[in-house]
C-alpha cells in the first residue's frame, strides 16, 4: 500500500504486531522491557483504561485525500480506516514462522479443492457502530459499490479476482456474477475468475470491507467519507473529518479481534494534520501531541530522547517507479538510460545522510520476510558510476539525447527532498540531467494513477504477506490506472505472475514470482532504493505500550496510558 513513507494495509493485518521483532525502543528508563513490536512496556506501571492521545505523525503536508475504504490507497489514511472497519478475515501471527489467516467478521470460511469458490459464514453478533447487523449483503453492497466504474478507486483491480469482476469494472455488466449473499443463512459465497489460494488473505483487505445500508441513500458515493461514516471497527468517527484533523472515539459495539481483545482501550484518538514532517516533530517536542514521524537527519536525537519504532523491520519498499510510456525515459530505446540511472544512485550515501542508516539498502522490490523472498535479484541496484557512464555513452551513441532534465516526482513536504537532491547530484556525475518535481501530497498518488509519473517516488507497504502483493498489485497490466504507476506492461512478466497466482505449490509459486521480479528489474520498470524500518517517535513517559506492526500500522486501539 502506498506509503506516505505504503500504501499503505488492512485491519486484517494489524494484529501482525505479534510477528514484529522483539525490540525495545531506544531511550526511556532502564526498567522498560521490550514488547513484541518495537514499542516499550513499563512493567512497573499500572495500565490505565481510557484516556486520549493526539497523533502528529500520520498526516503531514496535506490531509488524506480519502478515508473511504473503497477509495483509499495510502497507508496513512489506512491508519484511520483500519480503526473504523473490520473485514472478513484477519491474521494471527503468534507463531512468526507460521502466520495463520483466521475468520474475523466471518465466523468460519472454506474453499473448494481448486480455490475457485470461497464460502464465508458471517458472525451472528457482527454489527455496525449504529447497531445495524453486518450481513452477507453488507459485503455484497460494498463490493458492488467499490467496483462501479464511476466510483472505483486505485485498488479496484482486485475485483478482477472475482468472476464477473472484470466485466463490472469495464462497464459491460451491472453486477459481479461471482457474489452470492444469503442473509437468511448468513452465508457469503464468492466464485473467483481463476484459482487463487491466497484469496482468504485478500478478502480481509480494505476494499472488501462491509458497508451499511446508509450508503444506498447517497446521491454521490464520494460524499460518504465527508460525513459521519458508519463502520464496524474498534473506533468510530466523533465528527466528520476536516482539513485540520480526524477524531475517533471508541465503538462500544465492536466485536473484538482474533487474539481475544474485546474493546478498544483509549477513549479517543485525534489525528492532526501538520504542515510538514519537521513542523510535526517540533510540535511533538513542544508537547502539542503524543506521537510524530522522525524527520530525516534526526534519528539519533529521537532515539536518545524518546521511544521509537526504529527497531521494527517493515515489510515495505522505498522505490521510484519509471513510466514506461514517457518518451524521456520509457520504452526499449531508453533501456540503457534507465539502467544507468539506477546504477548512478549511491544508496548507502542516501541511507546514511538522510536516514542515519536507519533503513536497509534494498536489492529488489519484494522485502525480506515475504514468503518466497530472494536476495540480490537486481543487477542494477549496486552503485557503479563507471558502468553508468558507459551505458549513457552507449545510449547517446545509438542516436539518443535528452531534450530536457528528467523529472523526479515526490509528494512534497514529506522528507523526500534531500533524497532527490542526492539523486540529482549522482545523476549529474554520470551525464544525466534531472530535476525534482514536487507535487501536492493530498492528490499525489491519484495523479500518478492517472499517468503523471515520469520517475516518481512510490514506496509500498505490504497489504498482506504475499509475493503477489508486490508484483501483481504494483506492476501487472491489471493494475494500470491503479497502483501500477510505471504503466509497466510486459507480456513475460504478466504471464509469470498469472501462473504464480494460480499455483498452489508454494515453492514453485515462489520461483515463478522471482522470475517475474527479475524481468521487471532487468527492464528497470522500477528503481529499488531502500527497505523500511519503523519511523514513529512517541511519548514513552505517557504510554505503557506503542506498537507498530511490520506492515507499518500502529495498533491505536490497543495503546494504554500510564
């Protein structure tokens, strides 16, 4: 999921905090023991139920473009949506080596032998925050709504998984034929277009969240997120969102999670919109809020003075997409230019100078921790300015030349400016002219989905722990117009991903995905840079726990105050 800095994860994944690595946040007193996911737990304090916190770290530069689960594509907005809605399934990763998908709003589910038909039984006690029952038709309502051609968001391509989903998306059908909702028996039957053994994980993702009857009264479905949306998660909106803040209060009708938590702990969580990452951090230091993101260059300072989530290994990639249709850098004729671009970048320098070495230099897109991961798939991710100069010379010798600087787009005021400053210097050293092109954060990702990308920052946080979440969701032809900002459409890549998604054998599936990623990296449809680590700072004198999952989510509903 993108990705303020991923894009970014489902409520189904929030509970993967238990999978996060045992790590105490730096700073704080010596009587703190590490918890399971990068926060700290003061074992001498008495946990306090209730209370309020103010977050300054989630929305920087602009308010979120969307908080509707049918429209959102960013991790930041998902921090809110994750608390407002629950899906059919969730993941129990109590055993890190063997994460298990479990029913959440569904009380049970099963698939047929070839994973083409999935049957979910909905819990009898599942209700929305207004008391309305969550029924199979609540999911059908949501899926039909989210796949309407005039409404569909960046993740709408996921409905291609369903029988009739493609036809609904392209407007040749009025309903998705693969959905059968029987409210009388509380049974939701989903028929897929092709076998897909990972559908139970995807079925818990945000675009598949249920919707109440109230959406049917709207003349414009896009108005839903501007009023008091009704959800079924641990929190509900206290008031309609504004450009300054989003306020959540506990939903006492919440049905609990798969690990046995029955209620949200805090009474209220307020997400404040800040001007930029530095402004938010300064306000945090002044006591105007309880959490923030760590600005570039201030990592060591944060570690010394506060609690942080820097020890959490995030299943996410910080990379730059390359538009294959842009005449300045895309297409077969510019392959050597793209290869030179990637080889010219000093990733170690970027990690050290901008992030105080708090991230991991990547050797591909798919990060360690995703089943099937293979190291060093990328031949062009090393720093080799000599080879880059040679490739630029060969590109020019073939009759090519730059008509102007290559535009490198970023979402402004989110800390990416110093990264691209190093880009520009690295590229100039090998004979490539480039310039930063900052864009408004609020509409950044939607503009990329519409084709605005040239070379654009497009990091990704895993939505679910599958290899296809990094390949299919980001670079398959089905995701063009959605999360495929590169507009990458390679027949060999598409075929390998399609075959892998239908392969039940996990070892064979992994090999196919690895082959597909190699095709992508050799064609330089993307320029990998770094793999993420946790990036929050928090008031460790106020909290007894503060957990960021390795999917990037904060478990807001389980935070306790001293």
